[in-house]
């Protein structure tokens, strides 16, 4: 019974290299990503290093290494640096544009429902969500917030994949409680607020 309720977290995350990274399928890459993220967070947040200076110094060091490598290769008849084709393909741009278009259209649809459709419930949900993000963000700066997101992305998916059934049971109970509380809030407050409907607006 319990096993039939499971679904593939790996496929839900895309089933590619990113899913392997988040689920620790490729252990070395996951460790490298975690160590690299921690090092960057420590460098910028704790040590106080400036991100613009860091990027400039890294690029300067890379350019110097490549230039010296190319010069020494020509003098010693050695192969040139094995650089890949440094250009963005049209297919990559189209995929990125499609993904961005989906997110932008979703945001515009929500904005339309709130402003034109006067969807009070959606407005309350968005307002509460933005307030919650603002409240959480008041405790951390942006870099620390991103680092916490990295830590959660490397821990929550693998934990859910391992303990999926008991987590689903707990989430189901929490969802039912939240739905009951939201219905009480909706009946006591939202339904009592006078809000003109679209039909009333058209008849005016």
C-alpha cells in the first residue's frame, strides 16, 4: 500500500543533471556544489569581500593564465588552451525565452485577476505571501537568503525521496487543518467584505 503511493522525485526535478545534483546521485558534484556555495557565502558574508572585486580578480587571473598559456604554447610548440566554443546557441536562447515567457505570463495573469478581476481571495493570498517573504528577508540579507535556499535544495529533496510516505501523511494532516482554518477565515471575514463583482461593474 505505502509503496504504491510513491512517485519519482528524480523525474519531478527534471530527471537530468540538476536532479542528480539535488538528490546526491552524483556524490562528488553535490559535495563540490555545497563546499563551493559555503566558501562563497563565507567569503562575501563573513570575510566581507566585495563581490564585484572578486569577479574582477577571478576574471583577471583567468585572462592572465590563458594569455601566458597561449604565449608559452606558441614558443614551446605546445597545444593551445582547450577552450570550448564560447558562444550561446540559438536553441539555448529560445529555451530560456520560453521559460521566461511562462513565468511572465503567469505573473501577468495574477496581476490581471487582482486588478481587473478584483479577485479578493487571490489578492489576500499574494499579499500574505509577499509579506511573509518580506518578513523572512528582514532577518537575512540577499546572499544569506540564497545560501539558505541552496542548503534547503540539497537537503529537502533527498529527505523527501527517502521518507516520502510519512512526510506525505504529515503534510496531508497539515493541509486539512489549514483548509479548515482558511474556510473559517473565509466565512467570518472575506465573505462579509462588500466587493463589487464584474457583473455589477458592467451594469453601471
